[in-house]
């Protein structure tokens, strides 16, 4: 497949002609391998030539790849076609041809994982790293596609030691710089393909280091260094955007495998002294909220993922800035530990021994054991207490064992993490649907009619008699006694009820009387104005001062007159 015989063909007039030519190429019979190679060259030439004209969207290129997988060319000799396309990836240099090859391998590998395993065995890992370095500034579409292909291939199959050696500090630093740079991709402003490549590289480093420690026959990995953790240890403050994005990615991750990738890197960062302070405090608080929420939402059967969360939670609380007061969500953490022990909620089953052991490890965090107000000031700054309980005080063998356990926790890609809340909501919805279905069936086919039991009626009680007159029996006058002349009668006879003989006279029908007229109230007059004030009472302070001055002058004149008068005489006043 080194030559392509469609590069000099006349351009198509419209998109319909392109798709028709592609269908004709894939439907042509191929009796020999030479004819099959020619058909593959023709398909690859059409895709590469019209990529920028009729295949602007990545989904359109994926449609071309799917047509090849569904064609008789691939169905009859799929292993041969797959091998030829992998070899073309190792040999081709044109970005258009590489784009079509990479798209097909990504689509075929997601359907058949053996494609990715074959790519690793053929040495495609180093080739993909070389292509990612070369096309980053020239072809952004191809660059993104190659990152996705590298990620999918690396998380399916363990890489060889020769492949891992090809990853140097320059390549890892280049990926971190891509994340820090301003992204011009509106569909993915967080560089998720780049982040996923760094996560899967970290996992490959962890697997390689633990496999060599367990298997004595495996090649030595003494010279193999985890480049991801190394770059963050040396240049961590320059690449903090990566830390923010992995927390955001963990908050949104639905696949179990993706959550495990993030947790593995977080575990190394929280157990490496050089990266204790890599994250911002606010990011650590968000991470703690996400871990608490996910631990409460995990169902009982997700033990591996729960154990990994607990193994990350212990160094997160002990080694990072969260260990300094004021402590964040101490009561919520203690409540979470009680629930995981099986004593805080009836909805959680009794924990298994591993879960209980990891919960107790988290509970031994110093600031969870003692409240801030119970610790004396000199005890807060005392290092022996922290050294006694910190997770970092584990021996080297224990730490290596924990790293090995975390590294070997694997999950098949594409498996969604179940949710406890979603299961409860689904069960409630199912119950409601069953009740509604039973109600509808009852309405369609009701139960046979059954005679109703006769009702027992109570005896009717007569109402009390209402008097005809609303005021009772009116007062009547007693008749005058004309037979007894000795008795003096008054002009008017006394009144009594009825006729006085025990009988009640017939009453006329009641008539509605009009209420008595109430005389209108006298009209209120406005209050009178007060009389004017007397002027003598309004004398000002200045007038009073003038009167006093006049009195003083008069007194002075009288004294002067007395002094000028001769002796023995009295001046006339």
C-alpha cells in the first residue's frame, strides 16, 4: 500500500459523486490479495484527498471507516486488512493518509480490542509519539485524533519496556504545556485528550514498577522513572491547570476505569513529599466534596472502587493543606466513616474487612481524633503527634504494597459506575409503573359485580315545635271583675301571659316590623380657634432690658440730687 493511484484523478463535482465513488470502490470484487490491496489504496486515497473538502467533520471520516468495516473487503479477510492498515501507519508520512488510517484503527479498536493489542505488538506506540510531536502545530484535527488513539491503545494493553523508554521528559513537559496554553477548541476547552494521555502514562509507569517488583523474570525497570510525577515534582507550580482539570474530570466521570486512572495519580501525588502542596486549597476542598459524595453513592458491590477512594482519602487528609486548621468538613467526614462502618445508617450493609481496615486508617488522621478547641496551642505545632499517626509513617514495604494494590485495580473501559441514588429512584419508578399498570388492568377488566349489603336506617327524630311568635306568647290584659263591687278596680287592668285562664289566644301571623328610627348624631363642629395672646406677655428680652436701664438712670439722678442739696434740706423728688 505504498502507492496510491487516485491522487491524480479529476476532482468530484459534488459530494454525492464522492460517496458514490467510495461505495463503488468498496463493493468491487477482490479475488486476490493484489486486488484487495488496490481496493484499500483506492479507499485510503479517496479519504485523504477529499478530507478537507467533503469530510470537514470527524464523524464523516468515521462514516468512511464504518463503510470499510461493513464492506465485503473487510468481512472476508478482516485480519489481513487490519494488518495492512497497521503497517501503513508505520510507513505513511502524509497527514491526510495518516488521518484516515488513525480514524479506522480507533473505530475498529473500540469494536475489537485485539486491534489495540496488535498495534502494541507491532510497535505503534513509538510511532504515535513521533507523529504527535510533529503534527501538533500543523494539523490540529490529526493531533487530537492521534492523542485519542494513543490513549485507547495504552489503556487496553500493558506497554513494553522499550516503548516506555521512548517517553522522555520533553514529551511529558510538552503535554503539560499544551494544557496550560489557551485552548481554541470550543468543543473541548479543557484538553481532555491530553489529560487522558498523561493519566494512562502514569498508570503504565505504576504497572511497570510493580510488575518488576513482583515478577523476578521481568526485565529490570530500575532506570524507568515515572516522568509524569517527576515533572510535577520539579515544575508543579507552573502546571496547576492540569490539577484543576483532573478534579473537574473526576467530578464528571461516569466510567469506572476513568475514575481509577485519576485516583491512581492522586494517590501518588498525595504520597510524594514534593507534591504535597501541588493543588490549591480550594481545589482540595472540591476534591474532598467529590470523594464524600461518590463514597456515599457507591453501591455495595463496588468494593474495588470504594477501596481506592479510601486509599486516596487517607493521605489527602493527612499530607495536604487540609491538615491545617481551620479544618474543612470534619463532622461530615466523621459521619461518613460511621456510615461506612455500618453504624451510621440502616441503608448500608456491614462492611467487609478491607473496607473496615481502610476506614480505620482514615479515622487515625490527627485532626479527626482531636477537636481544634481541645488541643493546646503548643500541641498544635508539635510534630511528634503528626509523625505518630500520619500515613507517611508507613514502612517502605507497606508503602510499596499499597502502591501495588492501587496500580493493579483495573476495570474494563466503557463500564459505567452504578449509582445508589439512581437505583433507589429506578425501583421507586418501577413500583409506580406496576401500580399504574394494575390500576389500568382493573379499569379494563373490573371485578364481577357483587350485591351490596342493605343499609340500616336510623329512626327519624321529630324536630322540636317552633313557636309561632318569635317573642313567645304575648302579654294580654286580665278582664275586669264586675261581680265584686267591694273591690276597687283601676281603669287599667294588670297584664299577664295569655288570657289568664291557661288558654292562649289565637295569634296573628307574624309581621316583619321595621327597626326603630335612630335619630342622627349631631354634626361635629370644628374646634374654635384659641384667643389671641396678650401683648404684655410677649414682651421681648430687649424691652425688659430697656426698662431696667431706665430704672437705673432714674436712681442715679436721685442720688445726684441728694448730694447737691444743702445740709438739712430734703430735695424734692
